[in-house]
C-alpha cells in the first residue's frame, strides 16, 4: 500500500479518539473560535467579506463573530482569514503549520450546511484534519518556500470536510492538492496576502470535497508523484508522514499563541513580559536561523500592521511598555512613537547556528539594563507549547482580550460553549 492509500485509509477510518486528546481538541477549538471572533474588523477583513459576498447566493454557513451567513465555501474563506489575520492562532511548531486555522474554518462551514453534527464526529474530523496538515509539515526536511500553513492546511482540511460530507476521499485529496497556493513572499513583505492564503486554502478544501462528491476526477499520486507534494512544495518523506498517523494525535502537540503576533516572537516576549516597566534598554536574542528570518525585521514609522506583527524589535518595546500585546496598538501613531523606534534599534537577533531549517527553539535572551547590567536567560521552550503551557490565568487573559475585541453581536456560545456553537448552527 503506497503512502496516499495509507493516508486515505486513515482519513476515512472510524477513530476512537482518546479522552485526553478529546479534551485538548476542545481546548484548541475554543481558542481558535475566540481568535476568529476577535478579528471581525481586523485590517483587510472588510475587503475579504465584500469579495466573499460576491461569490454566490446562499446562507449555508455562519461567519465567526458576526450574524451573517454565506455559502459554505465563501464562509470558509472569511472565517479562515479571521482566524489567521491577527497571528493569534495555534501552531504545530515542529511542523511550522498553523494546523487549526484552515481545518476549523472549512470544517465549520461543512458542519453548518448540513445543519449540524454530533460533537464526537466533529472532533474526530478536526483531529484527522490537523493530523494530516501537521503531519505533512512534520515530514518536511526543507525550509519554508511555499506557505506551509496554507498548502498543508488545505490538504488536511479537505480530509476533514470529506469526512463530514461523505465525499470520496481520494479525489478530495487530489483536488485539494491541485488547488494549493501560497508562498513565503507575503511573509517576507509583511503583506495581508498571508492570511488571504489561509482563506483561499479553506475555500479550496470545501470546493475539493464538493467536486469529489460530484464525481469530478483528480490526480491520485499527490505525495510522491513526479510533481507531488514532496517533490514540489516540500522536500520530505511520505513514509514519515503516514507511519505514525493516529498514534501520536498531533492535535495534542499544538502550541497556543498567547500574543497576537508571529509565533517566532513569543519566546522572547514571554520573558520580556516579566520585566515590563523595568529599566531594560536593550535586548539580544540568540536564536535559530528561522527566528531571524521570520521576525528579525526592522521597525519603521511607515510599516503596516501585518509587518508589525512579525517585527520583534517593535513587539519587544511594546511588551516592555504595556505588559501585553494589544492589536489595537498596531497603528501609525504607535509605529511613529520615538521611544519605540529608539528601543527597536537596540534589539538584536543573532543566529545561534542551529542546523535545523525548521527549528523555532531553543533560544536565549540577554537583557541589558540602564546601569549596564546584563542578564542572560535560556529559553528551552516557547510559552504556550506543550513543554511550557499557559497557566489558567494566562489562558483567561487571552480569552478576555479576545472577548473584548469581539463584536457585541457575536454569538456568546463562541466563548461560553464553543463546541456547542461549532456543531449546532441553529
């Protein structure tokens, strides 16, 4: 049996998800829905919504955080954008995949249009989708060139949606693969095209299931074919992908993002949060090359919010000043703040020589104080990861801020009963 066949067999199988994994899946679903509700009016959201409204007539599926309904593919498009655009969504760090974002948006739309589903079925589909998406990233050995959360995410989401739709799995996977798009260029430029790529992937996953159900043909050898995933999008080993499917349940390996900023900034920010208001005048961060690539960019007075979310020099100053990262501070006035600009010049990221092109940790931060004192702190794991989980108070602080940012008209079940919201669209 080749890798694609083993993947399809796993994706379509009945699964008994262990109770501890179910609890974790519910936790990450709650986190993801809260983040989506918080971003209903984020930069770019109005344009995404306007285009989604033009995609067709229908009221199949809800938009996270607002009362409007759209056709399923259009709703998935909007919801995935909302989930990712604040850079606050969960990530599988070894895979470098925001594994919940595309899967949750596409799966939620599929559940809505069928009128709801059993919570156990929803959580099983969610776990399967995350397993495929994160598994693809986990099996990669090359640096990111394509935007892996979108490419791997679309394939995982298509499997989750096909489970709920009862669509044939193999063509759904092949059609999702044929729809893959998104590169790291948007990340390099700090462009809103980054969450657009997530949105497009969720829409593609819904359409892949729809077309498969309609009998539309698709390529089959999408992992190891001459132009398959591990030849074109990432170098890697399909055997590594399928060997452990369902044994580890990668949804239990996800990391919560405590701050609405690029995940690569969080190790440093978690340390700096403990020194907010103190006389820290400079920061040196020894980190893997990927950290520098992702968030080691210059702060400028004319940067965009998308650039700022990925700019550790700005984020470090903001954390030391405010003790938190509030997306409402991503404004031209804050970007032009002389004190923040001056501090940003004293934040340095230094390559620690880590040979793994996908490594996000370990890291070590050196704080420089006003009197010249230096304090070095090792960071073996990033806050929010399985090795350094959020405290209950930190989890509550994130959800409180998300609720504060959400529309007053948002369905309260998003925060009070997220699984009920996800599985019952009435």
